[in-house]
């Protein structure tokens, strides 16, 4: 097995460990005695979560979930809607309305099963009165370019929404059980998809602080909304949530442990650095590269052969227009430039199968990447500065493609040192 084969095996193990069916079986709620069961949900793996729930649910159910274009799958009774990600569109706006309609007339005897995973923030635009879909599109574009961590982005999103921050769950009298696949460093369920069914204690003042910190040029209408009580989200102690429950059914930590087991079986000692790494992708790459070089050159702090594993969600501050790729490609390119000439092979990929603006999950990088870029007449540093990792790795055949995986526990990074 080559190192690239091993990296693909590690990624496959991580994705398998995040299969929603395993977690849904473990946390399956009891059906209501006298009422209906309605499924709602959103995220890049929501359709697969719905299919998994249908396969084990003991009685009738109906419902609707929203997923990204091309991420749907066959279901029996739960309707699958598709919308745009990472920038919202009119289909997502309509989908948000359908979720409200599905639960608004339910009674206290009914049960709502909410299937929530990463991507739901963009897939469920629901601008408050006085704001438009175009405003929410502009907000998402600003947030994506800001370099803010996902938790900070979602604080702003949930205070500029009529659905996020627990508001969707507050719109029904039924009991709500949320089953969550976490793509958030630290696995705070209130931040996954901006918490449509999970309230949290952040305030509109927190949102305003983030706007100032990341110099977001929000229009006056948004700032006015954040300064009004209309932006206040329900708090966790609100009686409307008293009968609700939530469970994180898959996470990066579990996936990294599964990858580690595969590495051990192949005679390579795994070291899990963290499942919740945040920060600029290129800066995180430099730290990983320094550690990998230390292992390669001096057998410290770990002895070779070793594989460094990490997860979380890095960010990319856009420095140029027209670049193609995502945060994992950016990590891989920065890493490649920093490990030039070393016996190191790495994979950085998004566990949902799509990294940023293109169709790839991520990219491979090794000690020959920088040399091969030069041989192809490309300047790796210039491509990195232009946020154009996809063009770099496409030119030398190091793109990693999987297609949609049906789950999402965020970034997966594996670095093998020989």
C-alpha cells in the first residue's frame, strides 16, 4: 500500500465513522403514543440522515429536509429539497418556509425529529422583516471572505434570521428531538447550522462585536436590526424548549479515532493532534509542517513512521478575486511549500466531499509537490497568494475527489512521515 493509498484509507475510515445511521440507531427517540412524527432538517448530509432514519423508524412519518444541490438521495416518505451552498438562493428561502409549514400546526402530542448537519446555515436563509434574500446572500459572502471562524460567523447569522438560534424549534408546540452531525470545533450543537432547533446564550451585542472585530461592512439595515430587540433570539431557559432534547450523533473526534485504528493496522503510529483546530488555513499548515519536519529530521516529538491526524475547521481570508479552491486546498498548498524535499505525504480534505468552490474534496501534498509545480511552470507561492490552490493541484494531478459523502464532520488532515 502506497502512502497515498493509506491516506485514502484513513479518509474512508473517518467518513464511515461519521455514518449517521450508527448515531441515529443509538439515539432513536420513542415514537409518540397518540401523535404524528414529522421530520425536518437541513445540511449537506440531511438527505442521507433522513434515509437512515426511515430505515429504522418503527412507524409512519412525514417531513421535509433541505440539502445542497446534487446531495439528495432516495427516500420513502421524507421530501428532499435542494438549494444552494455556500451562498443562499431562492430555493433555500422556499425550503425554510416549508420547514416552518411542516411543524407549525403540530400539537403537544406530536414529535418533531430534526436532522441537522453542517451547511444548514446557508441552505436555510430566512431574513427578518426589513431585510431580503439579497441581503442574506451579501452577508454570507462577507462572512466567507472575512476569515472569521465558523462559530463567530454563526453568531452573526443567528441574529439576522427568523429561523436560526432555536427559532425554528420555538415555532411548534410539539416535542423536538434534534439529531446532530457536528462540523463545529468543540461540537457545540447550538452552532451547527446556526442552531435552528438549539438555542444558545449569545446575544445581539456579541454579534455586533464580531461585526466590528472582522470589519464586516454590513448595510445600515442590518446594523439597525442588530441594534433592535427584534434580533434577540430565545434563550436556552425559555419554557418552549423544556421538553426538547438533542444529541450529537457524529463528530470529528470519533472519525479521527477510526482513522487512527487503520493507521495502526498498517504499522504507522497515529498521533491525533486535535479535533478542533481553527485559524487561517495557511497558518495552520505552517504549524503542521514544522511539526512534520521535526519528526522527519529528528524523530521528535514522535518517532517515524508516524501519521499526524487533525480536524476542525480552518478559514481562508480572501486576498484576491478569481482564485479557485477551498480551505483544505489552501492548507495543502501552504504545507507543500513548507515540506519541499522532505519524505512527507499528506491529505487535506473536507469530509462532506466538497472543499470550497470546486467539486473536489481536497488535495494531496508531498515533498515533491513544490518541485513538480515549478516543473510545470507554476509559482506555488503566487498561486497561494491568489487563493488558487485548485489550479495548482489540478495542474499536477494531485486533486482528491470523492463526490458527496453523505456526512459532514468538517476538515480531515493526515500527514505521513517516513
